[in-house]
């Protein structure tokens, strides 16, 4: 989730720090205060196009830095690390600078990266719903994946079996085609596979080796520091070099000198004996230091340079055959199997035709089961989303989830479409084409609330989700945002007190003007300050007693929701 965002010299915002946490965060403020600049800042971090016109007047550049804390093995962490980003455990730092001449620079984990990478990472971090943003559920692929998640674990297991069966059918078809055509490219494929198998066999990657090496490298970074310090201490006390004097040798010289004079002055013998004791103690320290160095070497087995070189080799293999190490190992296994198939050529065309027919029969049977599951889930999903729309001031609207098509693909034989019937009797149209900006945000909210039970995204951002609603409908919008925020981080820009009252954290964008100088700041509201802002949003008069009473009533309603 987003932890905080630092904004400098962006539009009316001179310098602002926004802190976020899980749950529902709302951003409010008077028109023109700078709420748009907060969304613009988020957009820059997510890889959207920059505009020199957003740089604050008189400033050389605008800068936005955002910090995300992500769960282990999050895809965004992997994407950033592969691009060279430095990661502090599971914390990811993104930065975007826009100069007054229009040039833009992007940074991930302190390292400069292409702006396109921010866009790729952003899609893995945040779901944005607003009039100008791409909609996550607009594509048919996203709609199919959403319906499959909603259909449940048992359906996903059937879908997995279907995918495996489909791949086996395609493989059988390819083998049959190879046998019939003589496969002009068979030798080329064989050579490519042999090169890959030879390369990966010599590399000999192990399961989870990349993760283990990463952890070992982190430990060794400190180990090198310890080894250097202990080695210097050891050599200072005892060294094999004839060019450097060590402590034991010098003490020995001193002791012998005193012993040679002890016959003249007996008191010097006591001092010589003390030096002998000191020499023995130093010897014990030398032995302990030698043991310490041996333990470091035996524990790690590899130097830091060797580990980094091995990680680099594994990284090259993952780029060629991955992207993950598990997929590299799977590719090696598949390549060996394919080479055996090419080498054997033992099955006759008749046998291959029988295998293709049997595989196709299995694929069709599983595809039929997948379709049945999807149709059942589609009926439930459209009923539940339609019910949500009724509570979001869209009572005449109806969601349709259409499952159609009969062409076998790796994902089944279905085409999934989310359609909206804007009013009773209207022709259902794709959700991205049948609603206004505000309605579209509410449709997305209804979908996300229902789908959140089967899938939790990291962060949702809603802009103008409350457009065109008020009264009881606005309260329902607030309730549903709060429901969604139970499973995800939700950030909402709102003009409605009925929505803002449900916030776990309320941020206000405040504009100040002084002697022709205008700037905006962001502050967190609690207690009386929050009720004052709600009163302003309700009546435009923050000192109105009736508005304050209404604001407190809203806060009490939200608290008991």
C-alpha cells in the first residue's frame, strides 16, 4: 500500500507531505485548493505523461516521491529489482521529476529508470477510477479474469485442468503436423533446444537459488566488513610477512632484551616474565581470530563477487527462459521432453490422430464445465452488482455479464462482456461506453465492492465517484467505499460530507493566498477540525450550528456502520 507521498512545486502545492495507511482515506477541500494536483502527483508516480505547465510558477522543476510497503514476493518488487532498483526490505520508493522545460525523469529505488517502467509498476500497485484514467475492468481479458475469480476456487481448479488439457491437445496437434509435413523447421528447433538444454545444464540452476543467493549476498555485505576488520587485527598481532612488524614479534624482541640484562638487574626479569604472559595472551587472541575467519569462510562458501556473478548468470537465464527461475526449470524440463519427441519419431500418423481426437474430446468436456461455471457466476455477479447500483443512485441501471462464444482458447471457449443497461429497456452497452464519468466511477465501485470478496487489490483511487449523487445515495456511496476499504487501501477525492464522514483518515487540501503568492498544503483532520470541514462541505458555512450538528450526526452514523 501507499505509505506517503512528498510533493514539491507541483501546481499550487509548494511543499506537502501526505501520509496514508490501510483503510479509507478521503481528500477534501474547496474548489481550486489543489485536490487535482494530488491526483496529478499520483499519476506522475504511476507513469502518466508529464506536463511542464504543472510545474509551479518560478520553480525549476516539480518533484513527487512516493513510498510503498508491499508484501513478500510482490510482482512490483520483482519488476523494480530486475530494473536495478534498490529495495529496503519490502519498501519501494518511486520518484518523478518534471522540469520547467518539459523534461521528465523517473527513479525507482534510487535508480533512474524509463518512465514506462513506472507505468508497468503502477499497474501492479494501484487501480485508478476516474474520468480520464484507464479502467481496470474495461478490457475483455480483465473482465474474464474477474469473473473467474468471482466463480471461486473450485472453478479455478477446473479452469487449470482445462488449460493443461488444452496445452496437451495443442502439443499433440503439433506432433501430428510435424509428422505429416516433415517439419522443415524441425532441425532448427532441435538445434535451438539443444543449445538451450546445454546452456541450462551447464548453468545447473537450483529451485529457489536466486532467492537464497539474494539473502546470502545481503549477509555477505556485512561479512566482508567483518572479515576485513578481523584480518587487519590478526595481521597486526601476527603476520607471515617479513616486511611488516607484528605485536608478538615486537614483544618477543623486548622480552629477550630484558632477559639479557636481567643478570645485571634482577628486577628486569619480572618485567620480562610479564611480557611473556602478554605474549601468551596475544597468541590466544590470534588463535581465536583465525578461528573466526575460518568460520566465516566455511559458513558462506562463496565470496560476495562470486555470489553476484552467479546471480547475474541466473538473471540472464531468467530473461531468456523465465521470467522466474521456476519457469526456467520448467522450460529445461519441457525442452528435454521435446527433444526426446523429436528424436524418437516413433508414433505413426494414425496413432497421433487418435491421440489428437482423444485430447480434443477431453478439452471440449472441460470447456463445457468451465462455461457452466462461468454462466452461473455471471448470473450471480450481475444480480449483486445491479443491487449495488440501486443503492448508488442508479436504480434504473442493470449490469449484464454475457458469456458467449464457442472457439477453444487457452482460457476456455467463452468471451466475457460486462454490459450496462443504463435505464429499463435500454440496449445494454459496454460499461466504458454507456455511462458518464461519475456514473462510470460508481459502476466501478459497485464491481470492486462485489469482487473484493474474491480478490483484494493493493490500492484503489476514486475520483468523482460521488458526481451527481446526494442525500441518502451519497451515504450509500460512503458505506460501499468503507466496505471496500476493509480488504484494501482506498483513497477518494470527494466533495460530499456524506462520503468523507466514513474516512479512517481525512486529509484536507488548504489553499492560502498572501500578497499575490498562492500555495496549498495538506493537513490531517481529526475531532473538531473534521466536523468543521464536514459542516463546510454540507452548508458552505463552517460556523453554522445546524451544519455542525448534521456533521456530527454523519460521523456518528459512520462510526456505527
